[in-house]
C-alpha cells in the first residue's frame, strides 16, 4: 500500500476507536506518563490526531531526549485505564461499606 493510501486510511478511522491502538497500529513511536499518552509527531500521527474527537485537548511539546516534537494526549494511555479497572473491586449498589465519622448519639 502506498503512503498516500495509508494516510487516507488513517484519516478516516472511526472516531470511537481507541487512539492509543490507532497510533500503535500505525507504527508511531509512543511513550507515556501515568494516563497521558505521548506520540511522536509524524504524518501518520498527525492524520490520526486530526480526526481524534478530543483533538482540542492535544498539545505539542519538544521531547528533551530527541529534540523532536511530540503530541501530549491527555488520559489516552489505554493500558493505564485497563490496569486501573482490573485492580478495582466492583461495588454492588446497596452493598457499599458503611462508615461513620461520628456517633449520632441518642435522639437519632
């Protein structure tokens, strides 16, 4: 597949797709801190960001390691959220732990 067709394909991906997965599939160099995803600015990453539904929150910074521009995509590092979900225990409504910060005493 030539580069123009590949970029066109990236540009029309469904917006509900996981941007982390889209960037991975495109072979974009990635990094992260906590839940924030960093993607090297390339024609492929730019095409994906252009169609990202949260693109207004994406910023660009110069990476100190390679002196190149990278995208900072807040809260988009999917493995962070997957791990957080696996580590949380489900709560069934009505079965929440009961905690009291004071003794209401008599009359209540």
